[in-house]
């Protein structure tokens, strides 16, 4: 039976390879951190993790996780509504709501699930979802699972958003959906203007804070802090898998009735296992640390500022960014791959992105900064970029 599809799959795989789009996975044999060891034995500086606050290997989170293994065991073996809710789960939900200034929170196994399970329970064919064209894949999939009418506006284009809101005028409920920070450019959604349009056209707002929470805003509270509209956004989704420790887990936080209905109707919540206590307790510890001090956010902002100005001074073409993502524009796909591979030889681990991950002719290297980077790490990275940039004739 397998024979026919086997041949088909082999051809598909071959065509992915031929197109140069085959994704190879690099093996890391150390914890995730600013410095990682590869299976080749080589140690490199890591500039491609979402480890924005440097918490992936933080002793306090490891300790909190270990304590919960002892006190609450290893796994939950249940969904939340049967026997998968512990005191720890409720505490973490409350901590997340405090952090974002929202009313309540619901945890998921991942933000992919939070986004996958948000639209279908809330919206029907009478409603309209108006989504940024560069929104994350999980939002696109979540929207597909609902029966609501779909409208798409060009990335962060407020004229287009308004045009779509006018087209969606007849809908019973309208919701504008956007990433807080777009992962390829590092640009921030213009939430102040989105908020004005939402009020004018009577629409709700949902923001996915995966790349912005912990990072953007003076104290890292995300884009609602940056634009001074904390508590005004109806729905926020986010992940514990990036700045907030990097293990796994997602959440939706926002209006009380929304969260309450999700607990009743959201399928990835109802039909998927509860987060393990170790992860949940590390999350609680993490939000307690955030409430006590902004030391890590401050360090991240300082590191990002230093790196960006160093790269600009060296003459690189960098996308304007308010996040910890720095897109170094090279435009040419092959160049982006050669550049990244030569950086790895210099001990700097970054990834070059090209079409179809970014638009045609927009190839780049994406650098992600972390609070775990030291001044010496950043200097080494800028120096390596400069050396290779000169030898490839990109900068003078
Ligand atoms: C990473 C990411 C997700 C998925 O988060 P997981 O918790 O890893 O599933 C969703 N949305 C955005 C914008 C992301 O960057």
C-alpha cells in the first residue's frame, strides 16, 4: 500500500531540496544560551534564539521547575477541566493577567493553540476578522477554522486597514488582529492608530505579543505599554516559549467573558493536555521576577541599542526596529546564505532568510539580541559582520 505514496513523497522531498528550501537542523549539545556548543564541538555565540531575556537556562527558573517536580510531580495526565488544574495553573494565569493589566487568562500548550482556538468559539458567519497580511501562521490557521468573513490588510498599512473596516461594515462583530512585533522585520504594529480606527468603526482588537512581550515597552509589558493603552486591547495572546523562559506554553489574556467562554468552547484547551507543573512553576517564578525588577529588560534594551548603532556605524542597511530583532538587509538570497555561513566560521550563529520566508529580493540576516549577551559578545558580533561585510564588498 505504501509504495505509491512513498514515491510521491520522495519526489516532493526532492523538489524541496532542488528549490534550495530544505530545512536542515543543527544539533546543539549544550543548554540554550548566549554561548552554545554544537555537535561538531564548536562553541558559537548565539544570535538566533528567541531567548530575549536570557531566561532559557536561568538558575532561578531551573530551581522553580525542580521544586515543582518534587511538590507536584511530572505530568498532569489530564485536560484542564477533568483533573488537570492545579493551584499552580491558577496562580500563573493570574500572574499573566497582572503583567498585562488584563482581567483574566487561559493557558494553552502553546501560542499556536491559543491562536488556533480563539476565533471559532467567538465568531460566526455574521462576523468579520480583519487581519494583518504578515500575521503569524497560527493566526492564519485559527482564522481558517472559524466561519467569520475574512479581510486582510497590507502590513501595518492603516489606510488599507480603514478600507477593509469599511468593507466589513455590515458585520455584527468586527475584530482587528495583529502581531505586536513582526518577526522578519522587527517592526511594531502601529497600535495607537489601530486603536483609533477600532473606536471609529466599532471593532475589537486582538494582539499577538509573542515577539513583543518581555521585550517592547519601557518595562517589557509589550506593545500596549509602548503605546500607553494598557487594558484597552480586548484580547492578547502570547507564549512562554520566547522571552518568558523558552520552554513551552501559550496563553490568551483579556476580557473576563472572553476567557470564560474560551474555557467552555476552545477546542485546543478542551481536548489537549494540561501544562506540566515544572513549566508552570517556572512561569510563576519568571513573572515574579518581572514584577520585582526590570533589570533584564533594561539589559536587553541596552544591548539592542548598542548592536544596532554599531551596525549602522559600520554602514549596514538595517530595518528600523523597536524590538530585539535586527534585520540586516542583503537583498540577495545566495549572499544571505554565504554571509551566514562565514559568520558561523567566525563563531557567530545567525540565520539568513530569503524567499518565500520573506518577499522576493528582500533576503536578509536576522539577528536576535538577548539580555544574556555580554558587551564582549556584541563587540565580537559587530566586528565579525564588519570583517565579512567588507570582504564581500557590502560595506566600505
Ligand atoms: C512563536 C509565535 C507563535 C507560536 O508560539 P508557540 O508558543 O511556540 O506555539 C505564535 N505567534 C507568533 C507571532 C509567534 O512569533
